[in-house]
C-alpha cells in the first residue's frame, strides 16, 4: 500500500528515498500521461504521488539522457526543472521544440523567479504550450491546484488536432459555417456588462467547433482572414442591432487583421454598415495587435486615424507583448489599452503587479481606459479594482457564448 504524503512542503519529506535515473509508476494505457524531469528524487516522488492520486499515469526521470531515451510523445503534461545538472532546462526546451512535443509544460525552479519567467517566455516563443511556472518550495495543495488547472486530456487532444487547410476554410465560409461568440466585458466601476468582444469560430463538416488556433494562422496566410473578418463585422452589427432593440446599448469589440488595416477603403465601408444599421460608431471598438499595426504602418495609421475621427473606439490588444509598444501609444489615437492575460494571471507576483499598476497609471495619464483580459477569479478582479482598472473580461464572469446565451446572460446579470 502506498504511503500517503504529508501536506507540508516537499523539503520536509524524508531524505531516505531511493535514487533512480527513472521511476515509473503503474502504467495504465487508459490514463493520461504526466512526466516529471527533475534531478531531485524527492520532487519526482512528490509529484508522482499527487498526480497518481489524480488518475494520471506518471513517469519520472532524474536525468535528461534517460528522459530522451524513454520519452513518451503522447504525454499530456511535462514538469521540467530548470536546474538540471547534465543539460539545463533551457537546453531541454530547445529539444522539446525540435521534436515538436505537444504536452503542456510546467516549469519548476528554486532559482530567481525572473529567470523562471524568462524561461517561460522563451518556451512560448518556441511554440511550446506553457501551462504555468512553479516556484520551489511548493505545497501539495499548490501542486494539486497546478495540475488541476491544466486543460483536461480531452481538451488537449482537441487543441492538438489538425489545422484546417485553406481549402477547408474557404469551404466553411461558402457554407456559412463561420459564426461569432461573444464574451461579456465588465465595467468595474459599477460591476455591469457594458459590451462584448466578438470572437470568431468555425464549425467543421460534422458540426464540431474548431478552435481558432487551428485556422486563424492559415486564414491569415491564405488571405481568407479578410472574408472571415467581414463576416464577423456583419454578424456583430446585426447582433448589436438586436441588443439595441431589446434595450441594451452596448459596445462590441472586433479584432482587425493586418490585411484589412492595409485597405484604405475599410474605414468608409465599416462606417457605412454601422450607419445603415442605424447604430452609432461608438457602439464599436476595433482591437489591433501591434504586429498587425506594423505590417503596413503608413496605411494602418491612415485607417485607424480616420476610424477614430468617425467615432469608432480603438484598442491596442495584448499590450506589453510587442517590441515597440510605447511608440504606438504615442503615434496612434488609441482609446483603450488591453492588458494581456499573461500579466493579469500573475497579478499577485511582484513584477507583473508592478507592470499592471504602471500600465494603468500610464494609460490614464494618456486619456485611455484600461481593460484586463483573462480574469478568472474574484481575487484578481478585486485587485484590478484596487489598482484602478476600468474594465475586464474573463472566465470568472463568462466564457464566450452564442448570441442567445449572451442575451440570457444580460437578463440574469443586469446587476452582477
């Protein structure tokens, strides 16, 4: 019978543990695989016991060499210690990128937290899915929460599915399988819904929803993103009209790709559609990522400046993740800064908290509102209120939902 672990930190565990290059827990083909790569056998045992109790098949390694020799390419989660003695965690991340491993990565270290964060960012730029960073020492309670917050194995398998081809996307467009879901945006001053972000979705031929990560990049490369965005605009304007008829005067945010920002006719076309629907231009916000803005900078400035002159609001999306964001704040008439969820989720960490606080202060001094995305808990929402954030959105309030469900949400949450 397996000995139960203490609820204390791992450093309080017995030092008299067997040392193996690899420890394999009971193998059950029906269970999702969780792998641990850490040279500390005590850490391997701790994570292994907790994960096994959570119905994972666990494989642990104390050397990178053994890990590479016995790697399970179907693993769902990988715990990786940065401070491995033979090859460090950064070298392992390079290897993971080379073999295109699809597992969710949880980085661990007792070293400088900022080094851990930098390693996480580096891994993400390599196309690796980083679930979180875990600072040592940690408790069993924290470890269990970290594992449980990872997406379910079924969700991971869906996200790891095959990208739609350009032809499949074109067929989806022609068969009217492009649709929009809406995620509520909350005014933190009165805790009420003031708008929504329009998020594009596609249904495959069997009626299943295809995640955006499996078609957006292909659509941008093929040019189909233009037609997709026009469909999002059409549906969003129609939905805004429906809301207005029901007595809700809300703002709808629409993501604008680089190819449309490079079309000078886009401004007049959008404004004409809004006017035809007898809506106001300030019922809409155009969200732009910095990468989309700089692709055709001169024309983008033309389009965005005219949109703002016509009364449409402008939001800089994923703020803080670009390379010259401050320059864009100076040059483009943005009305809103959207804080990236990578900062929001880490708001109680010192560095992220400082970045959020100073971003809010900067935005207000520039006459902009601030919207935080990725709000998943009440504690995070309250901290954003304390720091003076204006708006937020996230799973704590609602996931993106279909139009009918959004109307039901408004009815049920007239006052949150």
